[in-house]
C-alpha cells in the first residue's frame, strides 16, 4: 500500500467506528460495501479496499485515463474487529485526489448481522 485515503470526517456509524483511515466493524455480518474515488491525475494507478491491512484484489479500480472517477459495490462478510480501508495499489504513477471536494468514499450498509 502506498497511501491509505484519509477520511475528512469521522462519523459515528451504527455497527462500526471510524478513525482517520480505517473503519472497524463492531458486529459480524454481511455488508454492502460501496466505494469509489475521483482523481484529478494518476493514469494507470489504482485503488483497492483493504481488509485488515490486506488488499482485496477483486476490488481494485484502475484509472485508465489521466483523470476521472471510478466506483464499485460488493457484498462481503466481515467479522467483528475487522478493519476496512481504501488505499492506492499497483502504482505506476501517483494518484492525485483533489482537495476541497468529495474525492473518495466508503459506504457500508449492513445486510445481515449475525
């Protein structure tokens, strides 16, 4: 991982808690995890979801143009204590996320809590 995305707001979430770069799951269950980014530069760079510090390669989004936005949505089973981060991966150039706007996000919705 080159860089984890820092969240500019730490929000109290049901079933999880947020730090500057990580969401920690409070309850085991299945979640709908939507994520994405809007880059102002970084052709051939990529971002992925990281679970407990390990890249979930199937979530990799590769920027094939100089600038643009990409997003995806997955269903995933997570355990209490698991951490989720969004970070750059497979860097061929540095990815640039613009300041002062929504540039990356993770939206986590519980589908089934064990």
